[in-house]
């Protein structure tokens, strides 16, 4: 907890006077539209300091922490961002446990933390991801991010080989049921709700390719390329898509 507080203090610029919240929000949104996520996060985090119960901004801070942390190479910084993302999500859920957005950002934050977890913590995290994503969809059936999270969940769990499943069950508990078909269905649902969500195209293409539907996978990557970028990682995602197109064609 102490390290998290120090982390927040380090990433926030010093303000001699508290800025107007509306001004901070405008600056944050402008930075976000320019795909400057670190700068946007800094502004949103200042809003949280002034308005600790601002649900929408808490959710935005959590989401940005998962994005920024995912790009960090330094393991300590990566962990700090992921934990900060979970902390913001927990604060949002405390304000409104029936917020679909608060539930999906918690699922996203836990998903990121799962990447650096081990043992029983990883298995417990896997179950929690689905719990929060399912609740997000129940609260808002149009939450495309929640369907994407479920798609990724089904894809990764169904991709475990026999040895991995046996070892996980032996040492850490039962592995939840998941299927590639469910992953594709979840990704397709996310795409039907938000056809501009670039990451979803990449993950759906990988699922179709693994399902021996190569043409569908290639067509998805081709249709992804002209879409406008909405987040910083979209350029990297398109680069990966180009690499896969060369490999699959």
C-alpha cells in the first residue's frame, strides 16, 4: 500500500493550486484523443484527488493503468500500474458495485495481474476475471469490452494443453471450462457492438486461425488495417496484424 501511494505521488505533477475539475477533464480528454495516455492518466488522477467519488474517472484511471502498465518493460513499474488499476477499479466498485464499467475494468485489471501471478493466485484470478466480466454484461448487455474479456478468457483457458491442465488441477485446483467456440462467439459479439475496436479484430483473427478458418482470419486482419486508431496500442496491434498476414498468406 505504501509503495502504491508513493507511486501515485511520483507520477502526478506538483500543482501549486488545485485546478478546476472541468479544466482538468478537458485537458485529460484532449491528451487521450491525441493518444497520449500517460499524460491523460496524470490529469484524470488529479481529478480523482479532487473528486474521489467520481465513478467515471476512477474507471478511466483503472483502464489507462492496464494499458500503460502493459507497455512497461520494467517489472516493478508494470506491477505498480497493474495494482493501481485494480485499486482504482475497487474504489469504483465501492461507489457502485452495479456499475458495468466498474466491473469490466476490474476484470481487465485482474487479467493483467494474472500475467505476473503464479500458483493458486493465478487460478483464483482466472475465476475472478470471468465473475466480473459476466456481471458487467448482465448489467449492460452492450458492454463490448466485457465480451472481449470473456473471449480472451475462453481463448487462453481452452488453449491449455493436457499437461498444463493436469498440473494446474493437481497443484492449484480445478481449471474452469472454456472453449474456442465460445471465444469466437464472444469476440464476434464484441465486434457487433463496436466494429471499431481494433484489438478485438486481432484476437478474433487468432481464434479463427486456431480454429482452422484461415480465410476468415486473414479477412479480419485486412479489414482491421484501415480502421482509425483510438488508443496508443492500436499502431502496435496493426503492426502485429501485418506480421501475421505475411505469415498466414
